[in-house]
C-alpha cells in the first residue's frame, strides 16, 4: 500500500477500498479502483524489478489481468453502473427510511437502466472512457476471438466492430443482470406492501384514483390476512373518514412516521397499517447495525450477564441521545443505595 501511495501523484484518493460483504455501499470501491488504475499499473511495474522471485511472478500475473482490454472495458462499465447505484445504496442504508419511499427510488433507477439499455449512445461514452484509460496504461483495446455460435444469449458476430462486440458481450449482460436483480429484490410482494402508502396524507389522491388506492389496500389485507384482524368493511369506513380529515388540510404528513404521529385512536386499523409501513424493513442494514452493536456488547467478559441487562446495554448504544449523563448516574446510584462513600455533597 505504501508503494501505491508513493506512485499516486495527481489524485485526491490515495488508497484502495476493501470489499465489504455486508455493506453494499462499499462495493462502490470499484470507482476508486478505476480512477487509480494507472497508478496501480505503475506500482506493479516497479514490483517486477524486486529481488523476490515470488513477488515478480505475482506482479506479472497481476499486470496481465489488469492490462487486459476486456478487463478495462468491464471496469469502466461497472464504474458507470456503480455511479447510478451509489445514491440508492446510500439511501437504503440510512435510518428510518420506509419502503414506500424506497420503491419510488428503485422504480426510477430501473427506468434509467432500461433507457440506458435501449439507447446506444450511452455505451459510446463508456467505450470512449475505456479507450482513454487503456491509452494511459499503454493498452490498445482490441476484439478477442469471437465464437461462431452462442447457446445462452446473443453474441457479437465475427464481422462486428470492437465497440459493438463489447456492447453486446459486456455492457448488455451487466445492465440486464442488475435490472433483473433489482426487480427480484423489490418484486411483487414489496409492491403490494407499498399499497399502504396511500394512507400517507401527502400521497392520497382525492380524485379519480381513489378506487385504485382502495384496491391496493384490499390487496394488502389479502396478503397479510394471517397477522391482521381486520375486514374490508371495517377498514373502508376508517379510510373514508381518514381521507376526509386530510382533504382540505394544507399541511399533510410526508412519511409513515409523521402520519403515525397524527393518527389518533379513532383510527385503530389505519394506525396498524401505518405501523406496518413504518416497520417493514427495506434492507438488512438496520439489523446488521444492531448485530454489530451486540458483538461489541456481548463480549467474553460480559458473557454471564442476564438477557434484560444485555437488552438495556444495546438500547443505550442505539439511543445514545437519550442516555443519562455521568452526573445523573452518580446521583441515582447515591440516592438508591447505602454506600460508605459520600457521593452527594
């Protein structure tokens, strides 16, 4: 790593990011790798002059990989796609982000990816960036030997240009795989759950789409009937009164949490639906943060603590803003126990 830092002269970023399996946002370290590739090649060239025979062999293999034309094009394709995914991954790992907001962002991203997939001009820009990067590392992008017959998907023909070859064999499969994965992760069941979002006052439609929103609520009742003690008739009355309450209001809640604060006991079924919408997990980021806190709390020294104490310590870590100060703890301890030391003066 120190060798790489010594080779980097004209870049803000000085280190490569390690891949983290649990934090998806850190997978965008591919963007850092792409920007530092010329300096990485320079560092590998210097490693080939070292006295260690094993180091020289590793450096030669690494250089053959990262200076391959297919690798460079694939790297820039991933860099471009990562730039589109980065805002969404940051949002999905934020705190208190409900599923209705997430589905809007995911739908927008899928539309952008499908437009890029259908338009050929986007890959022209990508290929130009790949050619410029290849020129910096002394590589000429050429077309590898193409197979005459492809079994699983359309392949670039023998007479296709270099740009068409990489568009069909690299760019299209990458974009298609990401679109399929997004639709799988945020599929039909998640779309059904977002039907509850029509109970958020700012998203209510007071015109012709009223029946469509009611049908989406009926789909939610059918999906979650095992854990909901509510009928369509019970909900319909509350739905009409809830809409009437916000129809002439100028300030309407924008999210499930703020809507829940404005929902009184007069609407018990709507309150249950809003609680579901606010607590449905968009990703596993919140659970992973809790697991990390538990690993720091439940150490070998504290292995004999009771479950209630473990819960209290984890809650203190999660809600640090509500934790009492040291002086408050001392005052409480001194007032509730008989101590030889005089804590209170």
